[in-house]
């Protein structure tokens, strides 16, 4: 018997990870920016822009009511100039919001809070100027200093909020020392009654109500929007973690296939040589059968390794192209054994729908689900494959009348390496990989099963409109990769 030498080079896991990294070794790795910081800055800035427009409108209405309805003598032109300055600065702020997203995130995280602080500082100075022209501390709308500071606590970092507090205290001190008096603030606004209210008292009630309303509305809306962003970010993080697990599984499968391919090939060659040497020799029949069993089991191992590599890695690296649902189902049934037991009930209007999927990977996933249904059913039972058009999606339903799953098993279906099949019949990766592939495509997989009734698997795949551009296809492709 021939002797064979086999050399195996094993690299440390750390070195393998370094080789697998796509980042050049000479590049400088900057500190990553938390996406929550960028989201919070964008939400705060957009709501500050809206609130400033509300302030401009409110100031104009207040000046109009005081000047023309209550007939209070005010410095109307200077007041309008201050409001106009606020409006112009808000236009500039809106332009900045549209253009600043082009800058690197590291630079935005450092600079944007200071820009927001400067904008709110301008608002404090504008409010001080308005109060200086309309009675100073006697003006009940002085309470809006509290609104600005409360919003600063929500929008700005702690240090900037304290600086704005010092600025507000300085502005109030200036108003106490210098302001233009408005005698009408002390005049009564009621004609009779046991007790008359002054314009200042009525204005104070109005200012408190407006102050509380603005603060509550702004803070609750910002908090709600931030919570929505947090939910979206958590979903994105879960998707990233799921993708990382899938890539790790693909790496494990490829590594296992690489490591096991050489010894299995060696065993196969030796078994073949042994079988050739035993031909014509007087040996027990059981020996010949054992050698044949070794060769058949080797073929079985190779099929398992090929299936692992195909299932785990093919969907990751396969090109994304638009295909019709008819092409997808044809590819799915092409390599399916026991095809005669599969019944199709296809919606005629769904045959021409265009899908952006990795054709071979998706066909393998659907084929695996159909095989599971065939394995769970009796030898003469049929499996029904039907299609239905949903909202911007194609639903492929695979139904069987097999043994079904208990609630406990159904809850774990889709977990990696969980299977109810006999040892050697499955690895418990089919549903896990299929669900990950569908979620990467923006689809979904749902299971409905009852013991002794059967199982219904619904696969939802997003539909690509015929008018969709190549850019859309590339965007989905890069997201999936």
C-alpha cells in the first residue's frame, strides 16, 4: 500500500481574523461614532428649527395684539427688526441643517453641539432685546427665559446648558438695570368687578400657559422621536448581530470543509485502493461490505460539507439580480427529489413579479423548506406550494399534512443546530439560514404548525417594481452583503 505524506499548515485564529479583515494595515482606525449621538443631534436640531419658527410667529402675533388690539404703545419698528433678525438667522440655520450632513461624523459630533448652543444663545439675546424694548422685567413674557433654558437642558450637553444659564442671568441683570418702561402694563383691563386685573397680571397668566405648553409639547415630541430612533437603531443592531452570526457560521462551515476535505480525500483514496486490492482475494464478504460502507459514508460526509458551504456561504457571496417569481420557483423545483409529491397552486398574476434575490441561495432555501415538509409527511402525502400577492411582496406558502410541531418545538424552530430529525439527517441550519436571508432582503418567514395536523410555512419576499432603477438594485445588494 502506498504511503502518502500530508502537510497541514494551521494558522492562529488571530492571524486568520487579520487576513479576513478588509481594512488595510496602514490605515488609521478612528474612534467609532455612536449612531445614537448623530440621531440625537439631528432630532434636536430639526425640532429647534421648528420651535424657532413657532417663536417668530408667536412674537409677531404678540406684537400685533399688543399694538393694534390692546392699543399698547410699543417701539414697533425695532421689535419687528429683532423678529426679522430671528427669522433670517433661522433661514441660515435651516440651510446649515441641509448641508452639514456631508461632513464626517467625527467632526459633526464635536462641532454640532456648539452650533446649537450658539443658536440658542442668539435666541436668548433676541429675547432680551425684545424685553428691553417692551418693559424689561415688568413684561410677563420674561418667563420665556425658563423655556429657553429648559430646552437647552434637553438639546445641549451639560456644559453648554450651564453657560447658557450664566448668559440668561446676565441678560436678566441687564434688564433690571436698563429697559424701556411700558406704563400700560399696570393699567386695568376690566371695567368693573370687585377686583380689577392689570395688563401685567393677565399677561403673566398667558405667558405661563404658553411657556408650559411650549415646553411640554417640545420635550414630549422630542422624547417620542428619540425613542422611535432608538427602536430603529436597536433593530439595526439586531440585524447587524444576525448578519455577523451568519457570517461566522459561513466562516465556520468553510473552515470545517477545508479542514475535513483533505483527510476525507485521503480516506477515500485508501478505501478505493483497499477495495481494489481485495478484489479476487479470499476474504469474508463482510469485509467487502465494510469497505463499501466506508466509501458510501465518505460520500455522505462530502455531501454534508458541500451543503454546509452552499447553505451558509452561497447567499452571502452570490450576486443579487432581478428575477421573476416563475424563474425562482422553477429553480427551486429543478433540483428537488420527490417532485411528483409537490402540488403547485400559483396565482396567475404573480408569475411576472420581479424579485431582487440571490437566485441559487433563495432556491436552496425554499427547496429545504419543501424537503422538510416532505420528510414530515407520509410517503403518499402531497405538499402544496401556493403563491399570493401581498402589499409590495410575494407570499409563497408551503403547506403539508404531516406530523406537525408542538408549541415547544415551534418556539425553537429556526434556532441554529436545533432539529427534530434523526442524527445524520439534518443539522438544524435550514430554517435559521433561510430566515436570516429573508430578513436581509427585507422579507420574513413565519411558521404555523399543530401536532398531527401539519405545518404551514409562509415566505414573504419584497417585490421590485419594473420601474425600479439599477441604483435601487445595487443598494439592496450592498445591504444584503
